[in-house]
């Protein structure tokens, strides 16, 4: 209120007693949000004996526009509404601060037709200021007679304004939080949908790759079988061949056999991926399976000048539940790796034992080859991961260990590796004894 206006103040009549503030506190203490403002505006109107009272929040700065959060008219709560501040007495409150127009209101604001409709002549308003010193709204009272007709009017209105500003700021913060939460939820939903669709696309692509591998492997099989078959026929008449041609045909046969092995691996991995591989679990003699595997790789070991050692701490009657063909496939892959990745003169050591105080049988294959860096130990079980094998010209498709891991899972066993670069590798298989 300006100093000039203060001269117009008269002692309170029936309104603005101490009970007004007590009523404000008691009537709004446990209320928040819109309920608070409904109680607040009633107390404000009654305290000043005003016919109209409103509390607003600023919703736009250009143009200056507000929305009421509570509106009191002639003894009842009215509908909330929005309005532009221009040409209204409220504009002075937002622009200059506390404003009092004791009388002649309609003449002072001729463009504000609502003043005529309401039939009011007097206005008293104050801005609501946030803790960041921003004007966030205002409260005002309007009446036919001068509405701030008390020496305490300004003080009382400031107390009301402080309470309303605190609640309006709290309400806005709460709304902002809800908005942020909604925005976050929106983001999470969008991201989830995005990930789901990316996952679906990846699954479709992976399925297509698997189908392609299966089809190609079958397609390659037919001409390869012809190559191997004809090679076989030609070598049957080996006595008619020149020695150098016999050697060449032998190379063709060996390359064909190797290609056949790679195709088998590709078919295996694609069948496993399509969930088409079944294992036939039966009681298997561990020692005899290991001996069979050694017999199958011994020639290869000799060729690489790698020796194979075998120690068994279990008796010949120790059984495990496994699919013997699939277990041999896993074990041969590990043994062959221990041979081909080793250096001439290297050793591959196989031991079998029971893990102390458990029913578990453990087959361990240790080599003294180049070893595997710690950070690559998980990678080698991934499909098509060959680390630096191609640079060393060692053949392979990079799926043997991926197949081994899947097969071990299907058989209810586990596979693992311990290794360090330059210190050899130890692969182990574990099964519950049957
Ligand atoms: P492949 O032998 O066909 O490449 P694997 O899945 O059997 O495929 O092996 C994956 C990779 O793990 C190999 O390419 C090699 O780099 C590494 N690896 C496997 N076994 C050994 C081993 N005993 N010593 C060193 N590296 C090995």
C-alpha cells in the first residue's frame, strides 16, 4: 500500500481482529493445495469483510496472465478462471507490489468490465513472492466500501500473503515434481519400447543368421560329400596314380575332411540356437570316455609334437550322467585346442578326480601353451570369437567352446577355464556323479 493510501485507513470495525489470524491458522493448518486455498480465501474475505477475494498464480508472462487458485464471491466459493492482467488493478500488484485503491475503482480501470459486473469500488492486493524472490501470484480483496479500512490492514495482508506464497510455492514444486516424474516415466516407457523393438529386431536378425547358417551348411554338404566320395574312389585305384598325384589327392581329402568338420560345427551351433539339440543322458564310464577321446586325438598330438598325459584318481566304475557322444565332442574340442594352440614339445595333461567332500567328478585338461589373457576368459565361450588365432594361421570356426558350453548346460554340467597369458591354460568340466 502506498503512503498516500495509508491516510485513508480507519480503525477496524467488525473485521480484522486477532481472531482473523487465529482462524486462518486453525482453518488451514492441515490443508494443502486447492483445499488450502479454498479455506484460505474464505478466511481472507471474512477477515477483511470483503465481498470478493481471490488468490492467483502467474501462468504466463507474455502476455501477463493468471489463473485463480481460489475465488470467493458474496459468501461462497466460485469457479476458478483465467484472465489477462492488462487494464486490471491486479496488473499494478504484479508491476508495483502492494496496491490499495480505496474507492473509484471502476473509474480508475474503465477497461475492466468485470469490476462493473461485480459492482466493486475498492481493491487491495499484494503479490505472492517465492523464496527465490520471484512474483508467483497475488491475493486481493474487493468490495463496495473501502476494503483495507484498518491501521493493521497492510500488516494482516502481508501475513496472509506470506502464508499463501509458501503454499503456492509448495504446490508449484509438487506439480513440477509430478511433471518431472511423468516426463521421466515417459522417457523410461519410450526407452523400454525402443529397447524391446531393438531386441526384437536383434532376435529376428539372429534367427535369420541361424537359418542362413543351417541352410548354407546343408547346401555345402552336398558338393563336399561328392568331393570326398570321388577322392575316395580315385584313391582306391591308388596304384595307377603317380606318387605326386597321390599326395595332391591326399591333400584334397584332408582339406575336405577339415571342411566337413567346420560345417558340422556350424550346423551344431545353429541347431543349438534353434533349440533343436536334445541330449540323451545315460550313465557313462568317465575313464573309458576319456580313453576313447585320447585315442581319437593322439595322431594329431603326434603331428604337433605334443605329448598327452592322463591321470585318473577315480576307479573304472565311476559313472556320471551324460550324453557320451556329446561329452566326447566337448572333450575332443578341448583336447584339440590344447594341442593346436600349444608349441612343439608341449604337454596336454588330463586328470580326473572327485572334488573333495562333494559328489562332483571333475575332468581337468591342462596345457602349457600360450595361455589366455584374463580379460579374454569369458570371450572365448562366445560364438565366432577366435582372439588372435587367425593371425597364427590356426584353423577353426571359433564356435567349439561356445558349443561346449551349451552342451554342458544341456547335460547339467559346467565348464570353466583358468589361464594367464604365457602360463598355459586349464579347462575343467564338472558333473554330478551318478
Ligand atoms: P576355435 O578353436 O575354432 O578357434 P574355440 O571356440 O574352440 O574355437 O576356441 C575359441 C578361441 O579360444 C580360440 O580361437 C583360441 O584363441 C582360444 N583358445 C581355446 N583354447 C585355447 C588353449 N588351450 N590355449 C590358448 N587359446 C585357446
